[in-house]
C-alpha cells in the first residue's frame, strides 16, 4: 500500500499565492508527489477561513485545490483522536491533521508534527 502524503494548509497557500517564500519548494514537492497528495476536511475548512480573512477568492481556491489533491472522508474516531492531541498541546487544526495521518506523511513547514512522532516532508528544506 502506498503511503499517503497529507498536505497542511501552508503547502496549499504557498502554491496559491503569487509570492510566498515556500512557493518554489512547494512546487517541487507537488511535482514529485502530484498523484499522492491528500487533504483532510479540516484543512479545507482552515483554508476557507484564511481565504475569507485574507480576501482570497474562495471558490476558485477550492476548485484549484480539488484538482491537485484527494479528499479523505472522516469517521468520528478521527475527531475523538484529535481531542487527545489537543490535550497534549496541539492546536485544533494541527491535531485534526495528525489524527488522519497514522502511518502516512505530512507536507508542512511546521515542526509541531515531529513533536508527536510523525514524519514530515519539510517545505523549508526542499
């Protein structure tokens, strides 16, 4: 079974923005993994919040993200598991992403995920 690569919000934002310090690295990671980039519903919600706050075209953004990633469905146990990570110090959105990952990888510039023992494709190092 192929290991899924779950992208964090910063990965998608780097790809979407005209100028972002992680853009070139995000493009490289995308090109290397374009058939295996996954997104969680909570990451979609976080992106929607950022789009609204930053006045980024929401519908266009969601369409673009839907073209480059696969959306995973979510049973309740993922949210309950996320509660455990929140109790251990993760933010709500980070905890929700962690709860989906299991034995898969995270694409992010955040180092919080390594604290919980997850392997990260680091946007800063690519």
